[in-house]
C-alpha cells in the first residue's frame, strides 16, 4: 500500500494570515489575468471574498502585495508587486519541501 501524508500549511505574521492555499491560488490567478474580477470567476470565488483576501494580505504583509488601478477609459486592473511574486514562489517551494519530507517520514512507519 502506498501511503501519503497530507498537510495544509500557511504563513502568518503577527497581524494575521499572510499566505495559505486559497490566497496562493488567488495570487497565481491574478498574475495571469491582471484582474481581480476575472481571477475570482476563474476560481469560482465571489469577488467580495477575493477582494477581502487580497485586502487582508496587503494588511498583513510587510510589503505591498498588489497595485490596484481603478476602472476608466482603459479599464482597471490588479498588478502584483515583486514581493507578491516572491511570496508565490516561496510558498510553492515551502509546500513542496513539506510534502517531500512527509513522504519520507511516512515510509518509516509500518502501517
């Protein structure tokens, strides 16, 4: 039998949650679409929930996560900062390392 250990991780600051799986997926989608509205639709998430997650990330982060541009003649959009792109990569790497370690550890047990 091939067993897998699973875990959910998130990153917190003293202010609250900075990054978790849902926030990670939202940032990845925002990086692709450059639109909070499109990203939320693609993730089957309400716009209000997506907006709240992004607002919370910006409030909890030591550096800005996004640059929001209001609509107008050329439309608005949401651009991720370099710090947000760093967070995406760091969280993805942290998750992979965590799962790899769990895969190694569970093999030690005779289950």
